[in-house]
C-alpha cells in the first residue's frame, strides 16, 4: 500500500482566471471553498497583469477581484454576527 497521492488524469486546471474565462453570475450561490479558489485564481491573474502589462490590470479582472472581496467580506461579517449576539 502506497501513501503517494494520486493525481487525476487529464489537463490541469489553470491557476489563473483570465478575463476571457467565464465567471459566475451570482457569487452568493458558491460554497465557501469554491469562492476561495476563485478568489485565488483572480488574485493570481491580477498579479500577473500588473507584472506583465505596462498599463496595469485589465478592468474586468479588477472588477472580479472587487466582487469576490465584497462577497468574502459579507460572509465574514455574517459569520461574526451570531457569535457577537451571544
């Protein structure tokens, strides 16, 4: 029996989310894990654009990053409210 991790076959998913890649219309429907993964991919794309594009980040990437940040903040605030009410 091996303790080695198995890697799924097929193409690896990108760690970036380019402006041409589809983006969920409603972030409130995503589970927290998927929201974090999406945030990570957009943040990596944002860094890539700042490093490689003299004019800065793509407006769509910036907007996606803002949307994700707002949703993550809203969930953080929502999770903290019940604990504060106790």
